[in-house]
C-alpha cells in the first residue's frame, strides 16, 4: 500500500521564514505495574473493534497473547502478525500486504525498539492509529512520530516520519522488570544523550529538531529532568531489574528512558551523540553485538569531550557504574582500526545533526574527540573497574 512520504520540515519550516518552536507527543502515556491487564479499558477511549497485534514470535506468545485475551473479553477482535527482527522496508511492506485486507481499526506494536518502529510505519501505510506496548525500556522509540529504518542486513538506512505520534503508549513496568538488565541500562545510555543534545540545539539558533522546528523549552526541560533522574536513580533501577522488582526507582527510570527522552529528543533536537551511534552501525561487529543505547552512550562521551564539557568525566563515571561502554574496546572497536574509524567518521559527518555543535565538526576534530573520549573511558574503567560492564554484557 503506497503512502506519500511525510516530511515534517515542509510543514513546520517554510522557505524564507523563521522556524517556529514545535512540540509533539503521544496522545496518552500510561505507565505502571500490570497496566497491560487493562488495555481493553484504555482502548475504550478509541472506536476500536478489530486490531492487529505486531510482535516477535516470543512476544506474541507472551504479552501478545495476554493482550489478545483481554481484548476478546471486551469483544475486540485481533489479528496477529510475526515481526521477524529488522525494521526494514522489506519487513514493513510484508506486514502491510498481510494486514491490508483485515479492516483494522488500529495496530498494537509490542516489543523493543525495532518492532515498535516497524509498527508505526505499518500503521501509517494502513492509515490506522498505532498503540505502542513496549516490553523493554531500552530506547526512546515508543513515543515518537518517526522510525529509524535499517537494511535487511541491519545497517542504518535512514528515517521515516509520520504526521501523528502514537495514539497511546502503554508501559507495563512489571514486564520491564522481568527483562534482562542490559536493556534498561542501554535505555539509560540512549536517554542520557537527550539533555546534552537538546542543550546544544537550544543554544544554536540554526539548529532544528528532527521535525524541522526549533526546540521548545518544555522538551529541553524534560531532557534535563531525564538526565537528573538517571543520575539519581539509575543504579538503584538496575538493582531492581536484577531482582525483578518493580519499585519507585525503576518507575522513574522507565519514564525517563521512554517518555522524557522520547519527547525530549523529538522536540528538543539531536547533536553529535546520535549521529555517532548511527555511524557505529556501519561496522558489522558493532551492529550485531551491541544495542542502540550502548552506541549512543559512547557517542555522548565523544560529544562531551569535543565540547570540553565539565560533565564528561561525571557522565563517564555514571556509565561505568551502570555498565555502559566508556571506551572503544567495549564496543569491539580498536582505536588503531583506521579503516573502521574512517568509515564511522565519514558516515557521522554526513548527518546534519552532527554539525549543530558549537564548533566545526571535521574528520580531524571528530577523530581527535573519539580518541580522547576513548582515553577518558580507559582512565575511568581502570579506576572503577569493568565489573558492571561485564555483568551487563554477560561476560
């Protein structure tokens, strides 16, 4: 089913006019222990009779089945479709073809970042609202009106935008608490970048958010609260997940990873951290072995080092304490791997967000920042040890 690409910059940023400040967000965000048990009640706010449920095979057997059972008890029919691992146009079009004749009123996307992003894209093509039920707090994809696309092989393949954010985001923290610690920790890596990138964009009159608008103070404030929340509660939240306990620290960090970071990046803007993370995906051994938030963590350190920020060491210490990568070897990358570094640098420099930094970002300055961030991380790792990183990675 063909849909004309939606380009938000053409809406919010006309030629020869000053870009307005714009904030976008999901219509409703619902978080708490056991909230999936009430999904039928939440969907009563919408005119829903028949839904599609997109999830992995494992997800359909677990949360997908629970959702289907609850909907059936309220006379809502459901159709299941299996997400097979990559948010690629091939995968998206496959599901559109399967669901096109099902006469759905909405699509529920269940799972981590890639099925969530695929669900948004499929729902847009089907012209139905999307409801997001994340099973991980590993990234800030659930709240946004965009999808990061990948090739079938898993390399970054651009971004697709949508005119509306998800109709609902329903985050069951009991499900999050049962997931592997690594996913929550990766989400903190993704979320910590939110404030540092939004701050850059707010202070650069030329910087635009992913939707082509200027940052709002509200979204930047969310980014700042997000960072403070992670620093104050991040370590306690990791302990809660290890113990499979849903406590106040976990609730706070899940909201930071999902809602604060989700609105914060989309309406606050991106700088260097995310272009670095996307560039890391060009190296197969990184893409296939590490999560998005782990790559963003390293990108954040590179950005802070390039800025000569007083926060660089503080954030590196936090990352080391919760088990995020703080030097290149922890992403299976050698600082002496010249060809790999050249590929990463070349790809990052093509991303316009990288050039919102308050100084020129060149191949030479980026290489220097990468190597200096690596040195900082090695120093912190030697001081604090790498026990947390090894535990999180299952080493």
